[in-house]
C-alpha cells in the first residue's frame, strides 16, 4: 500500500483521515498538523502556499507517494502551486456546492467555511455554476477552528459559538448546509442539534476519500494487504490535542 501524506492547518484534517481509513483500512498515513500557524483562514495566500511547500517536502522526505491537502483554505490557495512543483498526485477538498444544490428542497443552501475558503477561486468557480439555480448563503464559522484545536467539542460555549454562525443560514431558509472546513465535522453533533432533523449537513470528506482511492488505483499505488493501519502524527506546535482527537478515529 502506498504511503499517504495528509496535512491541514491543525487537527481538522483528521476528519478526512477518518473517511480515508474506511476505504484504505491498511494504509500507511503520515499526518502533519501545522498548528503553530493555525488557523489558515485569515492568512495570506502567499503564506499558505509557502507553508504547503514546506510541509509537502517534509512529507515526501518521509516517503509519501501521494498527498491529501485536507484543508479547504490550503486547497484553494496552494494546490495548483503544489501540483506544478511536485511530481506526485495531490488530492484536495472540493466545495460540496453541487450535491447541496441538487438536493435542496427550499432552493436555499448554506455554506459554512473560513474566510479564506469563501474568497478562493476554486470555491467561487463552483458557486458560480449553481448560483443561478439556487440561493447560496454563506457564513464564516467564527471560532469553530479554535474550539476544535482546544479539544472543546460540546458544551454551552460551543453551542453559543456554533449557533451564532449557523442561525443566520437557517433564518435565510437553508435546508442544506455545506461544511467548508475540515475542522467543522468535529462539531457535527452540535451543528445537527441546532439545525434540527430537517436540515441536511454535507461533509465532503467521503467524496475526497473515494477520489484518493480512484487516483491511487489508476496509478498502480493501491495494493491492499492484510497489515494494520499505520499512522504517524507530526505537528509544528503542541501535539497534545492532535493525539487526543486522533485517538477518537479508532
């Protein structure tokens, strides 16, 4: 089985790794959390591109044969640059606007994302393809990333923080909410509780996992074996929350 590198601004990309492990249960994964520079959402594209290059090289030095950019903001800012510089496959996060637009009943979809993702050309291009057919309401998940990086996934403060960003989308009539940041699925129980049973929440991570499997298979890098999953965790900052959240993936 190929060695897969995965990186994010912090621990959020572990939500993507969780889905990848479902399709590659015996994979060898190297996960890098750039938590010394988290969050990426308000960083400049140039800064994110430089960090992405440094992290990718570190993953390659440890044997990575493919890299998953498990961060919506980094995908928007850096994946084209990475593909031009490194001769390996890169899998990025896709804005899940299409399935939301096709599945909405009210004609209104909501997008929760970082400021960087909402300004990225990749998202704006996808949005432009569907905004004539549905109304797309957007809101930055203010404080979501910081909650997850502190390991705070529920409780009164978490509920207040989530509600402040989610309620405007619900008030606008959105019956489908797209999670545009890989940190946000860690808050899914709270999001679902506030949104209610009639609102569909879309996490793009399963689609990313399927795309990775497809690319590995096409390149002859997918050779299932009977070995157990091996996960190596790296970080640029305090790794404690990273290890705590990773333990929940088992």
